[in-house]
């Protein structure tokens, strides 16, 4: 074929790929569970549950060669080490590692390749990955499977189904390659921030392992053991040149980051290293005798990292009636959420702002109905002192960080507390946060992700957390320090929630006791 023919380059590329693909090249697995345990422990601090599951997985692989196990999917907030555990698994097995970023992929050809009839056709990411690693048994990390898109160009999740199905993937056909390739030796691991957006069929193929966020102490330990040495090395510094004492690290964690993982903590430590690198380079040129190591004090942080952006604000904001603090879960981990309410003269209208989903809106209606039904009992009043809190009154409920969409039932108890505070004119305790779903009859139902939520409350400096009673079992998962620092109140009904949320209880308690005594008499 003449080189000037248009077919020439295309055919050549195709044949090059055919030759380069690792049809029979593989690495030999060498797995020593004891060594794997040591390696996982050395690379990662904490995350015991995840490490245990990974070791089980590796042990079963060692005992049984042809493993048709479900694919492990690590789900958790960003920066908690999901990708890095994937890399460690490859290291334990001495396999090649390749990461396939799936966020935003909305074309199935991205997975399965384009047919060669198209101009600019190319193989999909799976075949490309195999070409890069040059062995047919690598560890493939499918990063961010929850952010797969979908468009008129087909559904990439459907294409992934074929890749991940052990019954089918021994004869995976890439459209470009047009020859089957055996993927059964590839070890797939997936990561995601939430399971809510993973297509059900795909989720069904995977075993979800939850990776929760870290506590303050864990973060401190992670930075001392891993992040600081890693950043020092990355910036060409040595521990003899720069020292970041634990006090300073704590200050960075508390005042410059608010996150479940450790990614922005690592970035901030990187910024400190850069600042010191500049200082060393500058001063060394002028006077070679610079006192080493440079110790970063708390007061130096303002110059290096700027003004701290998250000073503790909880108690400052709970200074008016009609504000309560809730705990919610987003795909970034647990978060604290303020609920604010105000009332004006009107016709009983309810306005809700803060980009709420339908479930949240319904919770607000439920809360108002329950408070109206019990207003006499709790001595709630409207603006003119009448006993129906909504009469002649318009209510506005707002959920700050208005740009973030919020949905989910767990803000129910917070809305009730916030409105009870507004209608009674009393302040909610400034150190209490709560979570729980409500019913029209005033029961408190259990909600999910308690660990992440409680960690967020702990981060924010809250002292008391109100939870549904049926979530009491979830407290076992919390680190001892957090359990020790916080006062947990578990509640079956809204009466118990209100009593715990207001100093000295909420009106109705005495009444109830009186009523009980009367019945006894
Ligand atoms: P994710 O994939 O969960 O978003 P990464 O795996 O990219 O997070 O982790 C971000 C950084 O944090 C990495 O440098 C990783 O080494 C570090 N890291 C996270 N958790 C731990 C841990 N438990 N021990 C040591 N380092 C950690």
C-alpha cells in the first residue's frame, strides 16, 4: 500500500495496537498476606474496616485463583484515601496499576471504542489502559463511577456492565479492535462518592465498602505519619530543614480546612513547604548560615495561608430565636446545616428557600402541622399572642449555603426545633446539633450515615448531639475520643428532642408530668 493512501495511517495504527496489546503477557501474582497487612498499615493510618475487607479479598484470591467475586467499590467523601488504597492493593499483589477516570464520561464509545469506519476512531479506555500497562492482569481502578454521564451517544454504564460481568468479560469486544479480548484476569476496583447516582444494575455487580471521614486526631496522625513526610520529599526539603509541630498542624486542621478527608489539609501543608522552600532559597543566597530547622508556629500561618476561613461560628449564629443546627450528609461527607426561620404578619403562608428537594419541603410541612397540633401543649404563639402559630403569620424557612441543593428526610427534627424556638421566642442551646426524620404523629425515625454526621458535629465544636433512638447502635462505630467528647441524647419522639434542645427543657414537660401524676392519683 502506498504511504500516501488515506488508509495507510489508519491500518498501520490498527496493526500497531494489535501487536502492542498484551495478549498473553502477564505478571505473576505474589501474595503474602502478612506482607500485605504490613504494607496497607504502613501506607494508611486508621480505616480499619476497609483494610480488613481488602485483606479478606486478597486472602480469598490467594486460595482460589479464578475468582468470580463482586467488584469492590469504595464509597466515601473525597480525600479519604480510596484511590490510594486501590494503588496499595496493586502493590500488594505486585500487579500493574491503572486508573480510569470516569467522571463526566457520557459516550459509550469511551468504554467500548469507536468503529473503525469513523474518521478519528480509536479504542476505548479499557483497551487503551491495557496497552499502557502492557500486561493482561493489571489492577484497574474505575474512579468516580457515580459521575458517569449519559447522552444520546449511548449509556457508558451499560458498556461497563459488560466489562465488569465475570460471565461476559472473558470475551470483551472493543468496537475498534473488533476482536475479543479476555478481561477475566483484570482486577477491577471502583470508587465513588455516593451510591445514589450509580445505576442500579451496575451497583448490583459491586460490593460497596463505605469509607467514612476522619476525626481530628486521625487527621493529625495521618499528617504526621504520611502527609508531612510526603510533602517534604515532594518539595525537596528534609525534616532537618522544616518542622511543623502538631500544634500548628492542629491549627491548620481546625481553621484552614473543613472537610471529611485530608486533601485540602495536604494542599495546605504543601503551601507551607513552598513558602519555606522560597525562604531557604532566598536567605541561603544572602547568608549561608540560616538557623535550621525552620519551625512553623501558629502565628506564621496567617502569613503563609492567609486569613483562616473557618473560625468556629456555631455559637455565634445561634443567638436569635428561630435558628437551629442540623446534621446532614452530602457526598462530601457529613456537614452541619443551619436552619433559620423568621415570621412576619401575613396570611399563614410558608416560604422555603435554599434549593430544597421535595422531601425537605414535605418535612417542613410536617413540622408545621405537628407544631400547630401541639401548640397549646407547648405554649406556642403567633405574632399577636394567639394560640395558632400560623394565624395571621407568614413563615420563612431558610437553609443557608443556598447554592447547594438539599434533599433528604433527616432535617425533620431540626426544622421542628427551629420553628419551636421561633414560636416560643426561646433560644436553642448553642452547642447542640441534631438529625432525625419525623412523622406526623411526632415520632422520630432513624436516618443513615450517623458516623459521618457525628464527626461533622465534632469538627464544628458541638457538644451535644440529638439522634433517633434506633440509631443508638451506630454510635459503636465512633472513635472513643469522639464518644467521650460528645453528649448523645437519643429520642423516640419530638418531645424528647425539644427537651434536649432547649436549656431547662421545653414547656410541656412539667405539664406532662402533672398529667401523669393526675392519672396516678
Ligand atoms: P480519594 O480517592 O478518596 O479522593 P485519595 O486516595 O486521592 O482520596 O487520597 C488523597 C490523599 O490523602 C492521598 O495523598 C493519600 O495518600 C492521603 N490519605 C488519605 N487517607 C489516608 C490515610 N488513612 N493514611 C495516609 N494517607 C492518606
